C-alpha cells in the first residue's frame, strides 16, 4: 500500500505555531538585551553627584560713595578690564589720605629735584674753579716765558741808553715791562696755588656731582612732579571706575545709578563662561579612599548623556557640611561629605556650563 502524500501546512498555520512557540522567547531575550544596554548606558548608579564649579567674582567698590553710572546689563558678556560702574567717593577720610599721600609724593619729588639742582650747581662751580685755575696757569706760564726776553731787552736798552741811542723814556718802558712781568708771576703763582688747593679739596665731590646728575633725570623728575600736581588737582573730581576682573557674563546687578553704597559693597557679580574643575562630595560610608590621580567616569545629564574619562585633581583634608542645595538630598538633615575636585575633560569643557550637575563614577585602583 502506497504512503499517502504529506498534506502541506498552510503558511498561516506555520506563522501561528511560530508566534506561539518562538516569538515570546525572542521578545523576552530582546527585552533583556535592551534592559541591559539601557542600564549600562544610562542607569549605572554613580559614585556621587558633582557640580561643575562656578567661578563667580564680585565687583565691589573700595570707597563709600554714590553710583553715577552702570555700564552693563544683566547677562551681558564682558572682557577682563571692561568698565562695570563708576562711583564718586564721598568718604572724606579716604580723600584726605589720598591728598596727604600725593602731597608727600610731591614734596619728595621737589626734594629730589632740589638735590639734582644742587648737584648741578656744585658741578658748575667745580668746572668754574677748574677753568679759572687753567686760565691762571696759562697766564703764569706765559709771563714766565716773556720774562727772560724782557730782561734781555732791558740789558740791551741800558747799553743803548749809555751810548745815547735811546731815550730815558724808552729805557723806563723796558724797566716797567720787567717789573710788570715779575708782579704778574708773583700774583699768578699765589692765586694758582690757592685755586689748586681748592680743586684738591672739592675734586672728589665735584667729580661725583658731574657723574650723578644729567638732564634726563631732571626732566623725568619734572614730568613726574607735573603729573602728581595734576592728579592732586583732580583727585576730588574723578570717579572711581570699577572694572571686570575676569572674562564672563554679568550674572547679577545689585545696585543702580544714583544709589549710595558703602565701602566693600558688591555692585555686580560676574560668572566665568567656563570652568576648570568639577567638585563633588563623597558621602560616608565609602568602600575606598579617594586619592589624587584616580580615574573617574563623567556622565552629563544632557539628552545624549555624554561620557568622558578624567582624573581626580585634589581631595579635601576634612569632611565638610554640604551647603550646596543642588547636591543635598531632599527632606534629609544636613549631611557631611569629603570634597573631591576633578579635572575638566577637554571634550566636555565647551558642553558643560558652570553650575551644571554631572554623575561621577570613581574607578578605584
């Protein structure tokens, strides 16, 4: 008897059997794989929650006064050195101290200028003594050189007078010339010796004055004196300009133009655009002691959950009360934690804003 042919199952029957026998297992396995992937990528419990360290710098007035102008608005970007506000000081004690300081500086500059002038005068007197000495010495040498010639002329004139060749007047002129030269030599010898003694007494001081003074120093002192006097005249008129200490954004403005402020009062605050560190608090108990150089994994809380590797830059020496509300747990009493600073990865520096929360997973050695 021949075997009957196998009756083929319709495709609908095979699909029904597949749905009943295999499809639930496949869906279950896919669900497990998806759960594992999502857990690994997004739901791994972090070691701690940290915050990108905000760099906030206050702009405060150094003197009590009245704000005349505010040159910025909130959320305005500023560069280091930009003028934030102008304050006219109303503290008379501060103004008096500045005036007294300027007067002292002016007196010192005047004394220095007087010293330079005295040194120049001393150098000028020394040069005059030296020139006078050289002039007298030249005249003495000239007189000594002319004296032998005049004596020879006198001897020859006496012979000619004896022979009645010249008159008595000519002979008297020759004798007068010899007497004049002898008197000049005697006088010039005395004055030259006196001038030489003066030069020897003042030589060291005169040479020091010549080497120490110059026109450039006097000109610089005069310019400084003029600037100090100009500053003295305008000290009560000028306003104190408050400038931005860092690059960033004006986050708050506490006062406006026309308000009176006291010394040390904050006018505005500036927040830096970027941060160099991430700071978190490690709560007790922890299974390992954090140390500088440990590797950490940083995961942002953005939509893409950016991930990056970094290292611990520094660890605090003591436990501190966590005062940052963003890092505290709701409905719990104040907690303490060990502060940990983490270096900012280069690929996250432009993405993470100051004050943003991130999840940190520390990889113990």
